């Protein structure tokens, strides 16, 4: 089973309902786009950053959240500096940082299973338009099961193609991977139908 | 949706996740990283068709959003979904759907040219139209500036279109799925 990005803790944010955190995230994401002044957005960012130690996360975890987009922030700041002024640059990067840091905080404090449970509840009203939450849940469980299986198949194919001297050919890798994946589907579908799912 | 369709959807979501495990190739000179993962939406659309292909990418994105580190480089969670590159994430689902529609349309007379054009249209034109719009809004730059900024990534995408086209045609011969769906 793949481990989620959730980090265990006891803080108020950890205990808050998943749906409430998602709504807060949407509200914050919309809010910072409506604020045209960088000092206000910077204040929002500072508040979000403060929530990290409050939720029991140290600077190392904070850094890990922002690191992947740091280069983009630098570019965006430079572009604004070139086109407009440094205030516009700060507005853009504090805005992005606030959204990303809060969204990451929601991910860090909410169990994948809780998010999936709220997703299933949120899908119930969609039943009349043909969305079947049970089928979605089945699909989700299957993906989690298939990732390690397909990953094993991929390394088998890589070994086989290396023996043929084809290990640098992506086509020789991708085509057998897809065909073996599709063949798997027949057996899995039969197994599910044999157990009278539906 | 029949059980088998659900299985196909799940398998291609998983395949997209597995493609993210392959180490990215860094292009010479420009230094732009090319990941195998964005092949996922192209393959899903070209092999499963519009509906199943689009849904398999939606399913993949749902799992990323709920906090599984399935994106290339072990990333995941809401931060990447609504961050700077969020438009490309949502664009993947639309691009798989559009590729699927076009491939279905050309299915009976599919050849290298119309397959490559379908995949390039959905996987580059549609994808960047959405992704660049998102970047333009988030970074407060013009649409044109966002497009220029994304240009270095096109080399990797051209390679991926070629791979997806070859894979789509090979799989169509060996294991056609779209005609079966009717």
C-alpha cells in the first residue's frame, strides 16, 4: 500500500473535519486573489506559516512544501519586476505561497482515508446523474492495488528488453507494458463479475 | 459503465502513476526535465477513448488530490493541484478526453498522420491552452508571456507525441479497444 502524505498529529487542524478544511482552502484560494495589496496577502501568508508550528510541523517540513515551486516563484518575481514593480512581484509570490502552503497543510493534516470518505459522501447527490459512488470506490481501490502490480510488470519488461539490447527504446518498453496491462483487465473484470459486483 | 470499463479506467490511472516512477530525462542544452508521466493522459485517451480515458485521468488526479504522492518526483496533495501548475493537472483530464474523441473519430482509418495530429492537438494545444491560462492568472502575466515561458517544454512534448502515436498504433493492431466499445 502506498503511504499518503499525511503526517500524524493531535493538533486542532488534525482533528478538524476534512470537508471544513477543503472549504477553508477554497475560501483562502479565492480570497487572496481578491486582495490587491501585497502587505495584506503577506499577512495571510504569515498566518498560514504560523499554523505549521501550531500543528506540530517544523521548518524542515515547511521547506519541503515550498521547495518544488521555489524556482517558479523566483521567475515570477523577476518577470513582475521587469514588467511592473517589486510590489507587484511580492503580491504574486506571496499569493502563490499562501495558497500552496495552506493547501499542503490540509494535505499534511488530513488522512487520505478521511478525504476519500468525504469524497464518497459528496458524490451521493450526484447519483441521479449517473455517478455511482460504489463504482468510484471500487475504481479507487483497484488503482491502489494495480500500482505495485504494474510497477513489477514494468521492471520485468525492462529486464527482458535489456537482455535484447532494447533497454534504451521507450517504445519497446511502453507497448508491452500497455498490452500486458490491458490483458490484466480481462481477468480482473471476470473476477469482479464472478463475485456479483453491481 | 460495465465492470470491464471500470477496470480499464483504474488500470490507466495506475499506469499513469507508474509512469511517474521513471526518472525524468533532462534535455541537453535547455536543462528542461522531461517526465514520462505526461505520456499517461496521451495514452489513456488514445487507447481507451474519450470517456474511459478522460475518467482514468480524473481518477488519477483524485488520488493525487487526496494526498497520495503519485506525481512524478513523489509529489501530491492539494498544494500541487491548486498551485502554479494546477492548470496542467486539470488540463491532463481534458486533453485525454479530447485525444480520445479525435482518435475515436479517426478510428476506422487511423494512420500515423491523423493519430499524431490528434495526440498533438489534445496533448499540446488543448493542454497548454488550459495550463498557460492558469499560469497567466496566477503569475499576473499575459497569456502570450505564459506561452513563451512554456515553450522549452515543447521539445519533450513532441517526443511524447511520437511515442504515444507509435504506442497507440501498435496497441490498435494488437489489442483494439475503441472499436469494441462501438
